[in-house]
C-alpha cells in the first residue's frame, strides 16, 4: 500500500443561495473536505436553500459549517447574531461541524467600511464575536480580505487570540497573503472566495 502523502492544504467550497442544488457527491469525488454554507445576511436575508445545502453536505460526509454575511450599517452585532442563530447558525462538538463564520467584506451598497471608523468597526466585530461565543460556546471564524481589514479595522489584532482568521484572496493560489497580514495568529488562508468555487486552506 502506498504511503499517504500529507497535503499542505485542505480543499472545500463555500455555497450560497445562488447555487441552489449542489452535487455534493461530485465534490467529494474531486477531493473536497469541507463546506461552508451561507445562512444569513444582516437581519433580513436568508439563504432559501440553506437546509438542503447544509444537510446535503452532511449526508456526503463533508465537514460543514454555516456563515453569516455581516452588514454592520444595518443593525447591532447582537441582532445579527440572533438572526443568524435563528436561521442556521450553530455549532456542536460532534467532530463534523465547523465553527460559525462571519464574512466581512466591502459594502456592496455604500462606503466600504459601512460608515464606521476603525474603532467603531473593531467594536462591532468584537460584539459579534462575543455574542457568538455566548450562544455557541466558542468564537467564530472571521473571513475577510487583507485590504478590507487594513482599511476598516486598521489591521487590528484584537481578534487574533480568539478568532481563526480566513484571508479572502481572489486568485488561483494561496500566495503570501498570511505573511502580509499584521496578526500573530493567522490560522488559515482561503483562496478564490467566490460562491460555489473551490477553496484551499493552508494548514
């Protein structure tokens, strides 16, 4: 029997309502290991296919988790966490569930930083993180782009002791994104953050 060769990354996908029905068996065959499924945005938008997608990933024996798209200009962080957890956000220590994740990226409908100063954004993210911790018993993963983090939080290191950090990189290779982020605990680098496309996360 050939020796198992360790990989420097694990592969998976993120999906949202735009993908509808997902062929999970095909993803497993190509070697994907995990899936993050969008559950909610803000306090009003739900992924109408969430349950189907989340259960499909589980049935295919992928490690899976749910994520929330933050809209910090629409409500408090606590309100968004409540909405997230009422519509798919959760965590359990079953060995198959990834930590809840929050995605923080450029505002699609206004100022990049949602009209917040660096300190106000850092406080909003901290409130979100603490609210998830109260509900799930652990802190969420934070997924963001290096440029957005620099512009909107001033490269704050306030979360790096508690929150795994995924750096969103729109490219075909992980590259050196982790090394360019001023944080002591960048735990993962994620590439090609496009709904339904493959992700590779460096170990």
